[in-house]
């Protein structure tokens, strides 16, 4: 009985298994642990190849249904799909929250604009806000002047709202001002979109913000000295109407009166948006009024004298009219006309010529711009040379410089940033020295607060020692020293008079005035570092090869008169003058030509480690350029191409660029030959190539790059003349 029940049970299980197989289901447990077939003994089969075994395995899989591996793949696909759906849902939720936050921020911004609740704390420190009228008075009087980089007037907006225009001449508007709202004290400088950048004049301490779009070159040094704000520090303005999105904000704080004139230079090509905001320091006192400069005082005195003469000649009575002005007065009138550039009559011209014959004007050769600049013609973008009042960089774009019968630079651009050291490279006779001379002559828009020195000429022969010659280059300190000497002599004279006349002839007021002026002069000399000036000069001269020996026995002594040195050593003195003065822009034309190895190594170290301002060097010394330069300006196709890095890095990048241009040139030439073989004329072939390579129809095809090669021909003497 037990055996019959067991047989029935086995038949029932086999039947259930067959039904499951017919329905197409599968059991993971059965797939994982298939039933072991009872081995049977049969005749030995012939060996099968791999293809037959593979086919049998596929048939068995189809018959038994999906295996455990395929089931796990299906489960993994389901899990991945659910994860992707969860990510997408999370992304949509974040977008909705960001949109809701933006709408809430705009609603709050609109509410703030409507209520005009200014959020500027007062001085009390009790958490109270300043009165609206006080805030508006400060904002209206913070920026006295504002103009674009091209010189056109900018609008100073002390009430900028959502929906207002971003530029004067374009339809772009502010969708949101972010944290740059009027109620937070922000002043917006609105200019033209074609004339980005601005020059402004402040009347009190303030902070400038420049909102910038993405630059074409992330390594561009534009506003490099300004502080970059983190992305989460402030909410950036949002604009529409085709203006590029703002992705970066830079900040500059102007706290002292010397920084009242600020320049935001024109952005480089590719940087499409540059919005300037100003936030005044509401708790600081305004800057004191500027003192009148010597030039302004001279112009004012001349104008007052001219007004007096005009009043004298115009309002004189009948008796005075009969009396003719003296010869000196007539000459003064003529000279005033010459100074103003007014036209002279024939009589006045003759009077002016006689005056010049009797009083010839002598010009200091050192004050003249080196080289003759009359033969060159320079044209600037906009037609005017309007340098900024101040700035961290000198930028001149799209200028053209021509010599008689030759164009040296055509729509070229140059940028020089403070703290960088540039090397200018190119073939001889292509304008390297010429561009330096024009910069030194300020024919290009160099910032007005930059002093520029070009070391090109040797020092004039004089009887002063080399040390005194270098010290005399600091004119302001020399004037203070001379004035100090005069005041000391004046005090000694007062003491002598007081001894002789018991003090009756000396005025106490005059004595006190002289003493106060002497104290002021001494304070200015101390501030300028005049006491350590001679030590600095001797250190520089020693580095350039001079010695501290006796002038009678040592021919390289720095105490010898300048007239006793040769031209090469006087060139070193000229270089020492420039290094002592430390101008904002120092330009050196072949400085290593007159130096020995020790002096070159010293100059190399001084420029790269000690000199604090911008340096431009023209040199053929590769090792010197490698050690000194941070950037290279290379003359290519009448342009100044900027390469970052030293001479070795430039060489590598230039060779890569040349190989690429050679490949492009070869492609164009191969295409030209193929089209000519098909029967096209040269003009037709060039037109087709220009269309294919995207070249403007008015431009020509690429020219083959020529290497700059210098050949030397050495001629010997005697029997073998050619070597």
C-alpha cells in the first residue's frame, strides 16, 4: 500500500511540473537546482563539435524556459528604471523649487520697490535703518562723473527697478536685480552696449561691483586685481533681451582719496556683458577737495592775467586809449595767442620771430621722445587718444601704425597688465622699437597715473659722478633737497642778523614761517626715503658692474664723472636711472647688449624677483627672455599675438600653430590644384575654396608661412677669402 501511494504521489508531481512547463512559467529554485537525471548507460556517441553543442544548448534553453541569469537581468533592468524615474522626479522637484524661489524673490523685490524701505543701517548700532532722504542724498552725490570707455557720458541711476533698461541703446531689461537693489544702496551706471567699461569719479569712499558674463578665454587677466565673489555670496542680476547671462561678480573697494578716480577698462573680445554698480560707504566722510596741481594753478594764473589785460584794454578811459600799450605788453599778448593756438597776423608773426631770435628756447634732449616720430602715422579706434585717468592695465585695441610706404601694424591690439613682464619678439625692421617709442610718447592711451620710461639712449656726459647722476633723476627729491638747503641758509642769515641788531630787524612771523616750512620739507624728504636713496643707487650700480673703488685708480668706480665713461657704461647709468625710479611701465630695448654676463644675471634676478611693476623687453637673448618674461607678444601678420609663458613655452605653442597653419595651407593648395585639373579657372577655383573653408570672399587664400632666416657671409683674407 505504501508503494502504491508513493507511485501516485510521484505521478501527481510530474503532472504538475508538466502543466507549469506548458503554461511558460518557471521556478527560480528549479532553475537554480535542476533535477538530476538518472544516468543511463548507452552506446558511446561520436564526438560533437562546439557548434552542435551550442545549438543543442539553445534548444534546451527554449524548451526549459528562462534561466536564472536571464531572470536576474530582468530584475536589474526593473531596478535601474525605477532609479532613473526617481532621479528625474527629484530633478523636476528641484526645478520647481528653484522656480518657486525665484518667483518669491521677484515678488519680494517688487514689494521692496513699491514700499521703498531702504535697508541701510545707521551709525547708532541699535539695528535702526537710515532715513530714506539721507540715503538718497548720499547716493546722488557719490558719483560726480561717469563716462564709457569710449568717452561718451554714462547715466548714473540711483533708482534702478525690475523692467528697466540694461543699456541706453538696446532692448535688454532687468528681470531681477538680485541683491543689487536700490533699497540696498546700489547705484547703477548705465551706458551703451557697444561701449562697455567706464571711467568714474567718486566723492566719498565706495565699493565697485562688476557683473560679468562668461569670457571667451578663462585665463584673460581682465580686472585681475579685483576680488572675485563666491557664487553663493550674492544673488546676481538677471537680464533678458539677448544680453549674455551674468556668471561672475568682481569687487573693488575704494577707501582713500587717491582712489577717487576709478577705471573699468573695456572688456576683451568675447566678454559680452559688463555691468557696473557702486555702493557708497554711508557712514564715512566725503573725500576732501583736491588740491590744485601746478599745471592747473599755472593755467589759472594765465587766465587771470589774460582777463586783467582784456579788462584793461577794453574798459580803459579816453586818456588811456590814446596811450598805446608797451612793447612788453604786446609781446605778452602775442605769446598768449601762440600758447592758445590762435592765428597771428603778419605783424604779430614778425614780432614773435624777433622775440625768439632774442630769447631762443632751449630744449632738454632728455625730455624729448627718443627717435623721430614725425614720419609715422598712427590711427586709433574712435579716432581719439583718450587715456583713462587710472587703471591696472593698459589696453589699446584696433590701432594702425604706418611708416612711409609700409604698414607696421594693422588693426593690432596690445594689453599690458601691472605686475606682468612682456617680451616683444619679431623680425628686425617690423616695428618693435617703434611701438615702444609711441607708448613712451603717449601716442597710445596709457593710463594717466602711469609713469613710463623707455631705456634706449645713453646718459648725457656730465661732470657729476655716476651716483649723483642717478640720484638727480628723482626730480622731486632733488627740488626738496635744494629747498631744504635754501631754508637752512635763510635761518642762518636770520641768526646772524639777530646777533648784529639784537633781533630788531628779524620779524617773528617770518622766522616762524621759515621754521614751519623747513619742518614740512624735512617730513616730505623722510617720507620719500631720501636718506636711503644713495644706498639703493649704489646697490643698483654695483649690480650693473660698477665698483666702490677710488675714482683716481679704479676706472669702473661709481664715483667717477660720467663724462669719463664710454658709451656702453653710460648706457648702464641710463638703465640704473630707470631701475631707481621704478616707473609703472619700464620698457627696455636690447638691455643685455651693453652688459657682461654677471650684470645680465643680476638684471635677470632684479626684474623677475624685485621689480614690482610692468616691464616690456625687446631682446634677442633667449635665456634672458626665459628667465624674465611671463608673457610674449609676437609680431605676426602685422598683429601682436599674445602667448602666455616664457620663451620656451612660446616656442612650443608657436611651432604647433605653424604646423596647423601649414596643414591648412596644404589643404587649400591641394583643393586648388584639383579644381584646376577639372577645368576651373583660378578665380572660379578660389571662389569655391573660400565657400568651402568659410573664408570671406573679399579676403585672399592663406599664404605660405615663411621662416625668418638670417644669413651671414664671412669673408676671410689672403688666399682663402671665403670661409
